[in-house]
C-alpha cells in the first residue's frame, strides 16, 4: 500500500471565488476522483478547524495499491483538471508519499 498525503493553504480570494467557495470547489473535485480513477482505493478530504498559524486549510489522504498506482493517478486526465484548479486557488502545499 502507498499513502499520499497533501496539505494546502488557500488564498483568501482566487479564481473569482472566496476562500470558502474555493474550499468547497476543491473538496468536491477531489472526492469526485474516486469515481474516475480506478487506482484510487481510498480518499478523504479534511478541513482545518484549529486555526493555528501552523495549520494548513485542507488535507488530502489517499491510498493506492502501489507506487505505480500513485503514478497512474498523478497523470490521469481527471486528476490533471483538479490539479489546475488547486494551483489557481492555493498559496502553499506540502506532500508526503510513503509505503505502508
């Protein structure tokens, strides 16, 4: 199993939408990937409620059978669409991929 975890901070306003609207848009787009990408075994999206200066606004937790599955997900056309959206509305990112 491979775990893929990503954290994002969102701009206060971007792509013609507020931060709250963009959080909604990205969450919906990410969760829709479960129906589009067979290699994606599990997906969970979380929003920070802590508000700490050290916290990120949103997290993604996803699971794949193998590194090859993660690689297939990364280049899948539906993932590419979501990546473009995320790039337009976020201001920071951190990622960890690991074998479990």
